[in-house]
């Protein structure tokens, strides 16, 4: 799991860190739904990238904005990469 998940008190106490990690890993309903929502948002952004109306006037700014949104969503999804860890 990425360190960003853990508060300072988890960093200092290995048992707290282990318990907290187990609690997060066992919270699958919320995690799975959040990942579904993020995937839907990513699909919506990607469909706008291929929509020709996106490219009328100021296309570079619009495309940069869409790419920024995708980058943020990907970073959030990456926080959940531990879900598939063994």
C-alpha cells in the first residue's frame, strides 16, 4: 500500500499500521464502488476527447484540461492498486 494511506501514528506503530491496512483492505464495498465511479468518469472524459465538438476554438486548452482531469483520476485509481496485491 502507498504510504499516503497512513497517518503519522500508523507510521510509528507497526501494529496500528497493520490493523489499519487490514481495515482498508476489508472495506471492499466502498472501494469497489469508488473505483466504478472513477472508471465511469474516465470513460466520460475519454469520450469527450474523441468528440469533434471538443476541437472547435481553443482545442489545445480544452485538450490540456481533459488530460489534466484524466491524470488526476488515474492518480486516485493508483491509490487503490493494493487491491490486487497478493
